[in-house]
């Protein structure tokens, strides 16, 4: 029943539904946003941003010169001297205005995300909801956690106070997969706490942030508080060496994350580095599969598997193995693949041609190492978009923890099924991974759930939840090679973007 030759790509649902209108076909050459002005870069190095469903160029991306990055950092430093003196209540009002405008333009930005990244419109709308929630959480932080501490009479006629102070300029380095949500894990927290920022969007998906720069103008955010430059490693290196930058934030691969963390440390800068992942979903024999399977399919194939919380290894415990395998495959075959602006589509393309090639390489590696390919998404075709970077859900069986596909981050719609005898064996496999981003368990047993929660070494734990994605008012966990640093994204930002000054007073 599970032979590959009867589970070919023609099983995937492809009929076309209603397609939303694109915001623009072509966005032109993107501009830099420095000191409150949209400026043309003087660079001779220009890349392209693509629509992954069509292989169409939708924008030119100028790779900022070193002098332009320095100018952006200096602009942020100059703005910091004034911005830090703006009353906190006024800074909060700017965030309320930002929240309002993001809600007003949410559908437009969602469509741009689909065009530039390839995810579905429902996923893009979810990204924008989380983007806005981070602004809301930053407002809450300003009213609560930003407040200092005070204790009277620590000694005779002596009082002691802790004051949180902003630090200055921060560099925000963002990944391709969440072009608005991830920068907003940091940006609103940084500025409401009195800092200024220079943002480097991913050179692959920079168009949504380019649109958002217009919002900063509309809310009349003071010049230089937020700056946006485009580019790649050269921009990152300037962030890491520029003496005016106090710290950097990064979300992306472990390889790049290590580089950023090590060099930030060498140069005396703070760093939040959220890195790669290899996430596990454990299904216990007592799991309610009618509820579990939809969550599991979404965990593996949502965002075409291109997220740091995506499930990668499905660990079936005991005698549920055959049933969970069958139902997982059946549900995965029902996913509709196509252009994300088609509201009936369940899964869009992967982000680039190179990403598709790399993912196919992992599939071939799995076959070579002896895993059994049950569902093959390599040759899926979407007739309306023949040039798109489409892959269908791909499922391997008979995977062992030592196989490459079980160990390395693939970042695509590829699932590996591992059969184990006990929860202890499942936990040992999870804890043996180099990564520690997220793991989930499906069970109706409080004992199993508690054991899993306590014994699994991962930063985000899901219990009957496929994707354990923390809300904006919680920290974004991560351990081992999934995280470098002390503080995490989102709510931990209040400690990252401020320093504590202790004042001891005698009158």
C-alpha cells in the first residue's frame, strides 16, 4: 500500500480557484530608507527579487555600499540622542499609530509577501497578524516591564533605584521566510524603549519591508529612528564592526548565526541569534488522530516547510505507526498546491530555484541512504504556473536517526517517519539532535505529556500542538545549535535593548 509507484504527484490537488489581484507586477528598483528619506543607492551591485510562483522578477535590489550603511548607522546614532529624550508616552503613541497603519495596509502587505515569498495568502495574513501583535506587545512592555525598581531605606537614610536606559543603535538582520514578522520581533521593542535601528531585510524577500518604510513616513516617525538598507554579507559585517552599533539581532541558519554571534562577541556587541532547527513531532498510541493529523500536516507542510518551527521528523511510538503513516499520507495528498494568491491553495512554491534544487538534493540523499520514499513531491506541476518553484509534500519512511535527512535542516516540505517502541526512545532521539528549537507530542495522557515537557531539551514544547509558536508576549525559545546568546526574541527584548543603571541615594 505504501509503494512509491502508486503515490505519484498526480494525487495532489491542483484545480485553480479565485486568484487575488497582485498589488503590482513590478516594484522597480528598491530604495534605501535613511534619515527619513527614500534614496537611490549609488551601488553597482544589484540583485533581483522574484515571484517564486512565476519565476518573474518583481524588483531590483540594490546592495548598499559601505558608505551608505555607515550613513544609515550615523543617522540612527544622531537620532538616538534626541529619541531617547522623547517621553515614553509619546513613543507609545507612535507605536499605536504604527499598529493602526499596519492594520490598514495588512491585506496589501500580505499580498506583497505572497508575491515575494510564495507562501499562501492565509499564511501571509497570519504573518501580518503576528507582526501587529508584536507592536501590541511592545506597547505593553513600555507600560509594564520597562519600569524600574525602587527600594526605600536599604540602609539608614539610603534609597536604591534601578533605572532602565536605552543603549543606542541596533542592527536587525532578518530572514527570507517571515519578511515582516521577524523584524517586528525586535523593531517595535527597540524603538519604544528609546533605541534606534538599522534594518537589513533578506535580499531574497525585501519588498514587504520596502513597503513598510512608507508607513514610517505616514506616522511621522522622527527621522533616523528606523533606517533600512539592502544587501548581504557586507552589510552584516558593517553591523558587526561599526563602533556605533550596540548590538545585533539575527534569525536564520546555524552556520550564519555562529558567525554573527562569534563576531558580535569579538567586537563587544550584544546579540540575539535564533538559528536553525530540526523539529520533532511524537505521536503516542493513545493520540486522537482525528484531531492530530490536521495539525501534523500543517506542522510539516505549512509555509512549504520553510520555517524554523516546521516539523521535520515524525516519531511514531508503538502500534500507532501504521495508522498514523496511512492517515498522514492521505491528508498530505489532499493539499492543493499553487500560487498563494489563489485563496483555495494550501501550499505555495519554495522561495528560490536554488532552494528547490537543494531540497531535491536532500530527497535524493534520503533515497541513497536507504529511506523509503512513500510520497514524492519532486515532479509536481502546476499547469497555470509552469515556471514556479513548486514541490509537493514528500514523505519518507524507514528513516533512522543517523540518516542525513533525519539530522540536517532541510527547510522544505520533506517529512521523515521514524518508528520507535517507547516514549523514552523518542525522547533519546530528540535529545540526541544538535538542534533544540521545538518538539511536540500528541497524546491523551497527562503522564506522557508531563514527562515529555520535563525531559525534552528544546526551547519550545507543544502538547497536542503541531507548531509550538510562542505569542509575542512570550520569549521565542531555542537551545543547543538553534540559539546563541542569553536573551531570546520577542518579550525578552526589554532586557536586550536596555541596560540597568543602579542609583543609590542618601539625603
